[in-house]
C-alpha cells in the first residue's frame, strides 16, 4: 500500500508504544487524522462527544470556512448564488454538482412540477393529528408516512429509484408544509399550481382559499426563494448527520428525511428561528437589552441569545448578512419598515457585538437571527418557521444522502462510547 504523504505519530506515555496515523487532506479546510485503525492497532478509542474535532465523511457538496465566514455550495460563494440564482437552480447544483444549463433547468423544473401533488391518502394523516399540534410534529409524521405510499422507489441500491425519491421529496415537501399550516388554521387544503415557481407555489398553497383570488406578492416570493437558497445545505450539521446516520443502515430516503426533520426541530438548530421571536417579545424594548445580555453572560442562567453563535463560524455568518439586507427590503416593500422587533433586533446585534463576552467567544448573529422577522412580515405564523427551514434543507439532506449512497467507503455509522456505569452487580 502507498504510504500517505503526511502522518501523525501518537505515543502512549505509559508503555512507549507508538502508532503512525495517516493524515487526510481535502481540497479546502483543516487536515484530518485518519483514526480508523486506532482501536484495532492501538487499543484506544477516540473521545469527542459533540464531534467538535471529527470529520465524519468526505464530501464535495458544501464547504464552510468558519474563520473567514465563508460558505460555498459546490465551490460557488453563497453571496453569488443568493444574488444570481433561483432556489431551483441551487437545488440542481447541490444534487448534480453543476448549475443547470437552460434545457437542464427546464427539464428539472418539469420533473419537480410533475411530483408536486401528494397521494390523497396522505391527507388522512393531517386530519388524524390533533388540530393544535405543532406543524413540525405533523410534518415529521407525514414525511415518515411517505415510505408507506411511495415504496415503489425504495430500492436504495437502484440509482433510478433514488433519483425519483429525491425528486418526490423535494417536490412534495412544500405541499406537505402547506398542509401542516392548513390543518393548523382549519382551512381546506389547496392543490399545487404548477404554473408558479417553487416558492410561489408554497405561498399559494399556504395562503390561498377557495373563495377568493390570491396573487403571490413578488417580494415575498423573492425573499422566500433567497432564504431557501441560504438554508439549502450546511455540510455535516446535526440534522444532516442524522440523515446520513439513518441512511447508513440502509433505511429508505423518506425515513431518513423524517429523521432529519426531528433533529432540525430543536432550538439549538432549526428551532432557533421561532425562539428568536419569542426572545425579542420577551426583551420587549431596547432599554431591557442590557439586562438580557447580562443573563446571556451568566453561566448559571440557561438564557442564551437565540440566533447568536455557531459551532463552525467564528466570524460573521455570511447568510446572516444577506438575510439582514433582505429583511430591510421586505419590510420596506411590505410597509412594515418600522417593525419594532426589527429595530430591537438591530440594536441587540449592535450592542452585543460591542461586549467583551461576545467578542472573546466570537459570537455573531447566525442565519436564524433575522429569518423569523422576514417570515413574520410575509404572514407566516411563528410555528411554521422551522417547517420552512425543513423544506429548504430537504435539498441538502437529499444531496448528502445521495452522495453517501455512492461512497464506496460507506458502512453503517456506529460510534463507540466510554462506559461509566456499574462494573458488576
Ligand atoms: N448566547 C450566549 N452565550 C453563548 C451563545 C449564545 N447564543 N452561544 C454560545 N455561547 C457561549 C457558550 O456559553 C460558551 O461559553 P463558555 O466558553 O464561557 O462556556 C461559548 O459561547 C461557546 O459556546 P458552545 O455552547 O460551546 O458552542 P456550541 O458550538 O456548542 O453551540 C450553538 C453552538 C449554535 C448551539 C450555540 O451558539 C447556541 O445555542 N446558539 C443559540 C441557538 C441558535 O441560534 N441556533 C441556531 C444555529 S444556526 C442555524 C442552524 O444551524 O440551525
């Protein structure tokens, strides 16, 4: 076997035994020590409980440079994609590796449109859920149930099946998201209108009613499309890792995406957008900001500044900058420019970024700090914010799942543990 270009040697100080481990380098980012042989040849496990220093796979999809505050999809800067490309084009890029040519975009759009309806039987699930269930709870149930309706494409070794399942998931998630909303507000379900764009259609299915005409507001469609691009993928975050782990056992794609939705739900992850507005409500006025920042600094207080901080970014989250600009635009066009919550958020950011606590820990606003304010301006209820995130992130989950299925090194994911329980009883 060819010797790797670079190695790292570990020494066990108690026995003097050594092991030479290969270093793996990617095209960008920090090198990694390949510890695959560590236990077999050296008798040690590695311990990294929240995976702060662990690369779990090789990937060509998304790259984050946390120190620079840079995010790339397939090598394209997020700023450029958000400015120049539609969400459907970005979806194609994430799935297939290249931005589509005109004919590819046309064919892909037609594919997604063809799959936009859901099986009528699935609607029974929405009705079965309690009327005031959280829409994320309904979504996870319905997406999980998709495997019972679309099992004709669950042969995961068959690339054609995988592609159809991928298209179905991406195409049907807006219909399911809108269904969750309609169930919650007690209005009739609205069928997709395939003459509309992906995000225009989602707005139509959420807000139109059979007794009135509904016209999609262009700025709402534009803002949603851009937010979806920003949310589409973010390398090996908690929900994506969950999808990969579920998929590594050979589970079908609908089951895997349902597992991703559950992981996204928490407040430390996709649930943060809902939590930010709750926090802004609680803070209430600019004069209360110092008191809440004091609470955020207090280790004994569980309060954290929601929408602030990130495991990987130690600089501005580039998505937050783009979204803040869009927030100005949406509020201006929709006539809510004096939204007190937006004013409060701007002041909170300004004041927090001057404090040593946030400077030393390199805590900056993340993508979710402003996304909820835009959603609210578009009339999207608070409990739907994380559902919107899930629709967009489905693209990343599906792309990452596809990549994993094609990876010759893929085996079932199976972390080990440090057992600290009773020895014998
Ligand atoms: N408010 C106050 N202090 C914070 C915050 C915050 N939002 N985030 C991190 N810290 C402190 C933390 O207490 C710790 O301080 P110390 O070193 O004194 O113990 C230090 O900063 C490092 O934080 P950490 O908890 O080790 O960081 P992490 O990488 O484990 O957590 C995070 C990342 C995003 C979960 C966390 O920053 C957080 O809870 N933020 C609020 C929730 C949020 O906005 N989540 C959305 C993330 S972006 C969208 C997405 O990916 O879904």
